[in-house]
């Protein structure tokens, strides 16, 4: 498995036109230019990582996103990314997550998911996010830490669940409140199990991320057992 992080403002958008019509159409839907740029930069960075991992020319790599049971229509612009080289499916699963000016991507030969969030974002400032994602035990754990530390713990719990649900292929069609995350120390050391998967927290400084960020990845438990 490979985990990588990229700064989006360092990505050259010169090749953005090659990303495909579905991606271009979605990019045009962003109201703010910075959001549009970061979206395109994220897709380009993810493609570059796939090409580099497989040692393939970037111009031979294409992607289609698949969102099963999508209520908005599976138009190929969102959902699980599926990559191809010269029209043939690659032997890898790919997951990526954008937050602010950063992209995190995970690649593996089995199920994989990654999620990245900035705990300084407004969404983690109060208990509202707990209503949609936290179990009773998680609410208690959040309430037990000092008030300034609560946004970080909320974000960490969220990214664990997102990584697991992405790797499962179910995404938010599964209620996040049905996934129990356990204690911080246990997840860092032994991983968090769910549906044959295991999730791990990653210290943001390890990838040059700002300290306010929370990052977790999930892989098939059989591969996780082989990780160093």
C-alpha cells in the first residue's frame, strides 16, 4: 500500500483539459475559482500518483468515478475512482480525499480508503457533527477531553469512519453512527476493525500537513496484517 499527500497549489493545471468531460462539467459547477482550481488540481495529482506508482506515462492514465445507487445519477464525476491505462483497468484500488489546499491519496492491491479533514473547519467547531456521525461512546470520549481539543477529536473520528466506509465500497450509504471507532491509542497502534477492514490514524506532521489536520486510511485486514 502507498499513502501520499500533495499540496494542490503546487499542481500545474496545464493538463486539466485531459481529465474528461464529466470532470470538466463538475468543475464548471463550482462558484468560486479557488474551489474549481483545487478540484481539478486534486484530480491531476491523483492521476499523477497512479501513473508514478505503475510507472506509466500520465497521458495514458484515465479515470471514471463510480457512485452505486447514486440519487443524483452516476455521471462519472464523483464516487469511487476507477483508473485505466490505455483503456485497461489497473490492478489497484485508489482512494483520495481533498481538504483545503491538500490531497491525500491511498493506493493498494486490495480494498482501500483514505480521508483527510482540517479540524479547524467550522464543521468540527460544535456538537452538530456528532449528531450525524458519533456513537454514544464517541460522544462521551469527546466530552471527556478539554474543550479546545474537541474539534480535533471530532475530525479524527470522522476521518476514521470515512476511510473505512470508502474502503468498504458503501460510503455514506451506511450510517456513520453504526461504526464504533474505539480509543485513539488503540487505533494508532493496532488499527480499527470494520467489515474485514482495518483503519489507522496518521500523524499529520509525517506528511508535512498542518497540525490541525486529521488523516486516516483503511485497508483490507489481510493486507494490514502484512504492514510493517
